[in-house]
C-alpha cells in the first residue's frame, strides 16, 4: 500500500488528498424515520436521550428469597437461620406489603425488591419447607440486588448522531420504548457497465465476449456497506447509449461506471459526462 501511494504521489495527488476531495464534495444525506425493527445497519441522524430509568426499581438478580440482612446477621453454614415465607414476588409483579422484621419473601429474577428488604439470598443457599426457609449464608446489604437506574436513568444521553445501529443498539432503543428512530437516508448508487464485449450472466460468451461480473461485485459491495444499488445495465460502446443509460441514473446519490474512461477510440465516458454537465 505504501509503495502504491508513493507512486500516486509521484504522478499526481496522494490517496489522502483524493479522499479529502471526494468527501468535501459529498453532502450528508437527509433524515427519515424508520421503525426500530427495520433500523439495523442504519446511521443515527439524531442523538438519543433515555426517557426511562432501567431497571425502573431495585430488583432481584437471582431466584431466591428477599430478606432484611439484619435479621440474618448471626447466620452461618453451621448455624442456619429460619424465616417464615410470607408471600412471593414474580417478575412483573409487586409485593403486597412491605417486608416486616423477621420475614422472608420468595422472589424471582427480575422481580422488584419488596419495601423493607435489602438483600436477596440465592435459592441454592436455602432450603424451603412447611412455609419457612432455612438460610445457610449471611447476606450483606444489597447482595444480588440490581439497583434502580443501574443500566440507564431518564435523561441519560445513550446514543450519538452518526452511530451505526447494530443489534445491541436496536435492543436498547426497544427497551426505551422507541417505535421509530431518525436515521440518515440510505444512498442510492447507480451502476453502469460499458463495453461491446460484455454480456449478462446468462448471455452468449462465444466470440470472445465476457460476463459483466464487475456490476454484480459492485452491487454486492454497495449492499455490504448499506447502500442501495441501481443497476443501469450494459452500455454499448456508443456515446448515445452511454448517455441514455447515464441519464437514467442521474437521480441517484452516486454514479459508478466500469470501463470506458481511458483514451482509446471506444472510451466515450468522459465526453458523455462532460455533455451532461459533470466537472472533472
């Protein structure tokens, strides 16, 4: 690569200079609103600010028992504690009342922590029977508790304009309750192949003709980077045919032609582009 760039510098502008020229002449495409479910791979046109606190409340990180850690301060593996199980809280549910001193509540992963409780003991460290639970470990305050807002708080700036939406970002937008999102429009890229020797893949290759494979490669590369290819077909080596096909692609954001730009008698691309008002 270094050798190739040195060669370019010797004969003209550098790779970086060429890139700067192209980018300077390339406007940012406008925005459109897309469903979050159809936003994968799109580029954000606006920052995203959280409108929710996640988790919305202190919740259990384990299946087990919600307790007051002070009630189990003297518990050990050889001296288990025993507490009555007064109710249970499932994910999506609510405790019917605050947990009182000396009580435990059956709790499941993701369920909100009952008021009064400050820890969760994993069910692997407990033994349930006859409405009571035996606990063999001493819990510390906030053990196995996910704090409210641990992931996000309302007002947090979570995504920036210009970010590409990958799977994780799509899931994040959904968790914020976003049905739609503002993204930049996908660029359309018109693709033109030129040459009397070219045929489509199902064409006759007799007499030295070849398949126009470049157009398929370029179209696939456009799709790989999130652009929408517009295939203009194969132009014959005649200025009129090249111009007719190019005009059909002038509504695209970008035009890519393959061949016809050298100095041979059958290379008409430059003269046609000039006639169309393009500037080299």
